[in-house]
């Protein structure tokens, strides 16, 4: 269960953007869907602790990680959240093994890693089928391999939730299809709840139990994945088709506004 109710306004010099997002969901797998600039990544970063909203609260599994009135704002490192950025954000000066271990070391160098850390890293290298790359640097591996390293690093700390920001957007269509299926299998095996940002309805079809629809800095509402109108054309066509379908969904109880 995640509950988000946050607000933040940026000044004119930063685009005069206003973020006001409020929703609650109990599903284990959510997709944030909407145009670029609609507030999806900012919301994800607020959950991760990488961005602090001006007001509101966020709770994950009943645990409060942010509350402006109660002066609660847990640091990102203590939120037990795995985060995978669009470009995977691997450290170029660290090997694959060192990248996967990073969150477990809490600032210590890799040579100080204890038995438990080494065992966990070895487990993940095997799980993600990247053990043969352990001593390689990110600049020497493929995009699909980088994605697996990023996922392994995000899961290393056994997070309460995994956040994925357009994890397939940088890949070509054939690679995207193959890695989408592989990623789904790995997430199912890891058992971590996930929020995935996407523009691609195929991601929704594979990953989502519920889709939260973003527009203009707002979470407009949400729909169950099986009620999400799948349009395999452009993003604009998808969003237009979605807008036309929402009234009908609301009438038969499929559409969920804000908290429910």
C-alpha cells in the first residue's frame, strides 16, 4: 500500500510548474502514465527521497517516510527503496560487482565488504545472469546488461519498493521487447512491489496491476490495468483514447479518482 498526497510549486524562472498529486493504491505493481512533463518523475523522486515537496505526506506500507506537518523526511538511504533511473546511473569508475554492492557498503570501499555483502552480491550476479561481467566496467557492457546491473543494484538492499523510471526507453524496439519480458520475470522472482514510469502501453500490459494517469502536474485518477485502453500507436493517440474512455469507466466503477 502506498499513499501519496504532496504539493510543490516551482517559481517562474524554473517554468512555473505546479505539482499536486494525491492518490492511494494497494496493488503491488503500479504504472505512472502520461505526457513528458506531467509530474511522473518528480513524484517518483519524492517517494525515493530525492526531492522534497513543500507540503504533504507519503507513506509506504503504512510507514510514514515524509510528512511536512510532522517534520518527518527520512533520508533516501533509510527509506528502503530501490531506484532505477532512465539511464541506469551506473558509476563508471566502479566494476559491475562494485556497482551492485554500492548500497550495501554505506560509504565504505569495496575491499571492506564483509561476508554477508559478498554473498548478497554474488547471489544477485547469478540471479541476473551477469556474474561473468563482475569485473567489467559499465562502459564495456551493453545496454541490456547495464539494465540488469542497475536492477541488481536497486534490489541489493532488499527494498520495500522498487521505482523504475522509463527503464526501457533507451533501448531499440527488439531489445525493449526481450528485456521487458526478462525484467518482468526477474521482478516476479525478487518479489518486490514496483512503480514504473512509462509512455509505452506495452509496459502497462506487461507490468501494471493499476495505472495512475498524470496530466499537468496532477494525478487525475487511476484505472485497473485490465480496463486500460491499449492503443499501440502514438502516445498522443493513447492519451486521447484514454480520455475518451474514462467517462465510460467512471460510469461502471472502473475508474478510481484520487483515494480509494
